[in-house]
C-alpha cells in the first residue's frame, strides 16, 4: 500500500510523526509512506491553494518533502510532482494539534488537505487530536491518537464507505481529550455547531505605535448537539464524520425553487 501523509502544523510538528507511524503500520513492511508537508505552519488556511504564486519544494530525506504551501498544495505536489501521478491508496492529513470538530472544520488546513485529496479522487482521512485539561497532564498529548489511530484507520478502510462520485466522501476524525484508557470507543457523528463560540480579533499596539490584530478563537469545550462531533469527543468518543466538498444546501433547493423559479 502507498500512503501520502500531509498536515497543516508543518513538517516538524509532533503530530505529523504520529500520522507517519500510523501510516507505516497500515502500509506494512512492503508498503510506501510518502510525506509532503508544509515547510511552515499553515493552520487555519482551510482549502487554500497557491495558484497565484509558485512554491518551493525541497527533499529532506527518503520519501520526505517540505513545500512552501498549504496542505492542499502539498497534496497536489505529492501526487503530481513527488509521486509523478502514481496514485496513493490513501491520503492521511494530520494528526492536527487541536480539534477540528464543529465549525473548526471549515477553517482547518488539515481538513483542507483531505478535501483536496478527495477532489483528486483519492481516499482521504483527516486526523485531529482534541486538546483539553487532561491532555496537558499526559506525557504525550497525542496519546489517544497514538493508541487508537491505527485501528481507527483500519476500520475505516475495511468498513467505511468509499464512493467514486464527483464529490467523493472523505472522513474527518477527531480523537477525544482523554487518556487512552478513558476513550470509550467510536461514534459516527455529524458536524456540530458551537452556538456561542466565534472567531474574532484582539488588537495590540506595537512599541512603534502601529496597531496589529490577532485572530482569536472562542471556548472549545462548550457542548454541541447530541449526535455531533464535538459532543462525542467531550463525552470520550472518537468522532468519525463523513464529508464532501459539495457546499450546496440541498435541504433548501426545493423551497428556493418554489420562491424564485
């Protein structure tokens, strides 16, 4: 099996090593694990592609590359340049430092990498580790992903839905913020919504008198609706959310046709 691994935290991120270890287990001794990851952190870039300027790519070791671009760029670089069009059997994006549940999925470069792989017709899984007070007490905050990631990916490969549609399915997986022995299992969940959590800005004035704005997120431990990803994670479950790149609000089509056509 040939697996392509990327992330949005950058080529030196500890979560990338976790994804590489998962990929190595899945690929087996006769398989191939290729890594093409951003040279610098690309968190929050979503599905950005750098089509207005070129990006440098450098080989750092056997089957290991860094590209000055987004995770989606890295998937394109990995597929068309590094692998020269040889199809990976699977693309893993992550393991992200922090959750990509609920509305975070819309901003996530980790999810963006998996989405681009799906648009290229490749099976793809985004992997993220929810952080919280308990993960800070662990010797490794990625412990749940390390302990359960390989089995989770194997389950998805064996039992997941892998269609070949125009907007084919890909998966957004979030590991809960609990020690490995307190992870209760797996829940298939829809994307949630944190009703009182929004991104905003926090102004700061530099010593030179210039104003700068930091983007600031909201609380990550507010409950979401039952049956959704963040609710499952905060209850101790790994969430698996099937996604597509199709942004059409299909539930509104018929009503809108009646009003406008």
